[in-house]
C-alpha cells in the first residue's frame, strides 16, 4: 500500500512540474510578444480622473 501512495505522489509531482514548465513557456512567449510590440503612444491612452464621490480613478 505505501508503494502505491509513493508512486501516486511521484506521478502527481511530475504532472505538477510539467504544468509549471508549460505555464512558464507560455508566459515567456507573451512577454516576448509584448516586448516586440514596442511602446504605446501615451496620447492614445485614456486619461484617468478621480471620482470625488467614491475616491476611485475612472477613465474620463
């Protein structure tokens, strides 16, 4: 019985490592794409204004 639990733990750990590697590669691809895209023009971004009633910033 303990051998089965050890085997299940090893398989679960391997699956977790595989998932983490895949996620790391996906995130690195997204970051590389964002770096290649270049800077965003600040004039095209909406300006944020503070809402005096709630205190939060909203586009406007």
